[in-house]
């Protein structure tokens, strides 16, 4: 959970001095911020973004003897760029604090270079000394959101060395943020984790290598039509989808700016005990700025202009995402919070991940949450839907897990449970004041919203699963067909389950009305009793819907278990 820091009051004098030292005029390989108000002058900028190849970035920054925090896929994709530098690897798969604390195994990068054509497990057997026995001049976070947040954790909490961020995909703005999103154990729910923005990790510089982020070499190999063209095409398309997910993270501005206004009006002076450490206080109010709010909305309009470039995996789309993240990072640092791009939709993301019991692709689930929260807000919902469809964002339940092997955990009952219990979850963790706190989420609203969702999203998803027009069509499709067919199969099954559950709900509603008809027809029926009867009928309808989906999910879990035996 984000803590509120007044101005820069949460920073030490040493950190402030370091910031003053680093605030210099941007170099030639940096670009000015997007011309959106409020514009931060180059000399005042805290985040320095270098648009250059990774190898040039490492040389320019004189990064040597560093701890490389990365994921296997990102590492193998950039091995050639790391040659000539002295590094040691940590491979991370999640950002759970207990997992990160337990990591001790290091791998020698020079050995990995000698075996670059070998499989990853052979790299992993080359274990060196434990983390406690080594010192490093810097930490380089190479990869997506998990690597970025883990890199902040190690740089700030374990290694105490300067941090450099090198995103290999723009699936989330983690590389540009100064806080690390660490998953900590939920004190109230066994096996569950809450996302807590706990550690500062301000990078010295951030490298944006557009060739790596857009997979330009992968696309060239796919177009060449060689032996590995199908594999290269599939990898390129999966990278494209990750960047599209990053656009979903930007879409949160639509709902978050709405929530920020509510928060500024209602939460003034409100505070609650911190749910993890009751000795601390969480302040619910977030200082409001009309300029930042309007600038964020302008950024959302620019996202619409770049939607086609992002959807089709072009460098212009990736460049816009990076520059948008930079603008967000600067404003977040100034405000010392991110309420204007992280509010009710991120609260829903946290709860959805808890209910699913597996880590999810952030941008996709944020976009899914924007769909429902904009509907709850009655705030430009059709615009949100249009943007999701234009970007080619898959917000079905078929392919949301970071590890595709755990997609079976995400089912229609997962989404129902998330929405039905969202208010209770937000109250339990003392989340900041948003539309979820301000407006009841009734069971009747949940069923109506779900019915709209399955019509809007599942009805057109087979079109969304098409590969964008490019010279690599044949190769990409060959490599992707099995994966996309599996997604479409799950989409069809999910929609069929929802429709069957709605039929059961309608029957239960009719049966409940029949039982209560005599009392409902009484002329002396009070308003209070009438409302209570309506609630009972709605509850019966919702219970029938949930029971059907729960039984279907149990069948799917049993089938998954049998297939693993």
C-alpha cells in the first residue's frame, strides 16, 4: 500500500543531496518530456532516459562489476549486448518479499557467455558464491516489471549500490517508478499476498533500446523465412503483446483521475491504522493538482493517437510508451503519489490477483479493471471499451497469468468473486478512498456488469486474436497458432459457462419471486420490507450464478490435476 509523504519529507538529506547532484542538463541521447502540462524543465528532471543500445548504455555509464537482476528470457535475448562487462546474475520469477529475501544463488555471467548456445539449465549449474559474500558497484535490473521491482529491492535493501534500469519490454511502468511493488504476505488471508509500495529505488539512468523492446531482430528473422522463423515470429508477437499490455497500464488514467477528484473532496484529513503495522497510520487523502489531472487526460488522448503503432509493434508506438512513462514518473516524483494513474482499477487488480492465486500480467488486468471501474463510475465507459479494442488488448480470462501454465486458475468464478467481494477487500486493507468506497457494489450490479463484459469482450475476441498485418504473417501465424487456438478455446468455454450460469440465475430468481409473491402483493407492505425481499431475491439469483460457476471450475481443476498425473 502506498504511504503518503508530504512533499519530500519521506526522503533523507543524503538522498536529497544526491538528487541535486544528478539534476543536470539532459545529454544528446535523451529526449525532452512530452509537451504536456505541467512541463518539467530538463534541469529539474529526476529520471534520465537514454535512448540507445544496451551495450552503449553500459559503456557510457561505466557500469562494471554489477549484479544483474533479470529473468531467463530477457537475459538470453540480450546476451550479446552484455559481452565485455563483468557481471553476476540473479534470476527472479516473482517479487514476493519472502522469496527475494531467500535468494542466495548467483551465476557467473562470463561462463554463460561461453555457453550462450546451450540451454538455460546448463547456465544455472554455474553457481558462484552466495549474495552475502559479494560486493557490487551497481545493480542493473534487466527485464520487465518483476525484474525492475526486484532490482529496486536489491539495490536499496540488500546491495546498497546505484540502480540502473534496462526494460526489455514496456508491459508496465515499473522501470520508471521510484517505488518497488513488493508482494507481502496478507496478514488476514493464508497464502495470499498484497502489493505494497515499500522501497525507494530511484534509478541513476534508464536505458531504452528500441530494437530490443520491439524485437526488431526477431521480426527480421521471422521475415527471412529460415529454420527458426516460426519461433522468432512467435517470440516477436508475444513481445508485441507485452507492449500492448503497457498501454493498458496507461489506460488507468481514465478511471484514476475520476477517483482522484473524489479522494480530494471526501478524504480530506482521513486516516486509518495501517493494516500491516497498526502502529503506523495510512493517510487516505492525496494532494490534488488540476494541472497534473488535465495533463494526464491529455496523455490519454495521445495514447489514442498512437494506438495503431502500439498494436502493430512499431517503434513509434514503443517510443510513445517510453516517453509517456517518463512524464508519469516525473509528475509522480513531484506529487509523491500516483493517485492520478493508480486508484480503484489498481485496487481491483490487487484483489483479482489475490483471488486468482497466481501472478498476472499487470497491464492486461489493469485494463480489465478499467473496464469495470469506468462502468461503476459511469465515466466514459464506452471510450474505455473502444480504446481496449483499438489497442488489441485481450482482457478475457483466457491468458492473464504471467506463467501461462497457471491460466487454468483464472475462470469466470474468479472474476465474479473479485467483484462481489471487492468492497470488503478494499475496506480490509484500508485502501485509499475511491469509487469503490463511495458507491455500493450490489450483486445485481455485478451480474449486469458481467453480462455486458461477456458480450462486449468475448463476442469480438476471435478478431482480437489475429496477427497484425506484416511481412511475417505466415511465420508468426505458424508459431502462434497453437497458443491462440488454446486462448480462443478458453474464451468460448468461458462465455458458455457464463451464459449457462445466467440461465441458472434467472431460474433461481423466478423461483424466489414465486415463493415471496404473496408477501410482495400485500397492500400494506412497508418499503423497508419490500427492499429486504428484493435483496433476498437478488441474493438467490447471485448464489445460483456463483454455485454453477464454482462447480464448473472444480471440474476444470480436477481435469487439470488428472492431466498432470
